[in-house]
C-alpha cells in the first residue's frame, strides 16, 4: 500500500498573493475590505466554491468603485504567474516514485482554473484537491477531506505525511493518525523535504 504525501499550496509551496501586481493603494483597499470582520465570510464562502472569482470582482467593483475589467486582468495574470521553487517541484517529482503525492488546498476557483494549468501542477501530483471544487475546507467536519482521501484510495493515514503552514491542519492530521510537518518562518517546505 503506497503511502501518501499531502502538501498545502498557499503559505507552504507558494507565498504569492492575488492582485500583487496592482498598485499598493488598490491592494490595501481590497485586503482591508475582504478581510474585515464584516466581510471575512465572503472569503470563506469563496474558498468553499459558493462565489466565483467573477462574482467577487463584481462585489469589489460595486463596493470599492474599482475598474473591474482592469482588476480582473491583473488577478488572472497574477494567478497564472504564481511561483514555486523549482527545487521543491523537482523533489516532489522524485518523491512521487515512492509516495502518492496529493496537493490539498483551501483555495478559490481561480486556483483550479488558472494556477493549476499555468504551473502544470498535474505533472507533480497524483491528485489535486481544492476546497472550492469539493465545497469543503480541510478542517471542516473534523477533517472529512483527509478521511475521504484515504477511504477513496485504500491507503493508510498512519504512515502518510502532511506538510502545511496551518498549525490547526497539522494538529488535526496528527489526531487522525498521520504524520504532520508544520511549515513556518523558521522551517520552509524546502527544509522539510531534506528529511523525507
């Protein structure tokens, strides 16, 4: 039975942000709006696939009086040009010989639509699970996403590994019986790969 290596995307493999190519004032305005206590639910629902990226841009245009067409072009280009270290991708490719590699991310529809094909991520991963596509975040329902991965693939969580920048996700994965490595400012995914 093949062990699995589950890897998170945002904050683990990649640190790029949406609208990073926009001017600073626009970026700050969007961040303050989306991540305010009043609107944080919108982001969570976007990650669960209940809003499309187009709907989010319509909201930003209406609420912040921004040029939606221009903002959309920046957004799509930024999604397509997110960076992952080549050494990390090459290491995943090597590990794929012995482990089932799974990219599991709490992300938006734009990840599956623009980032995955642009970065050719299917070359590196046996499976890609995006919360927007499955309408469920990783920690929803006591880790149902993780449980489903192992049930569907007749694999064993006991010797499988999660690499994630979320301490909460790592703790949950350990409680379910797996091995978890927490990525932090002191310990990058590149550092962790040297021990695998």
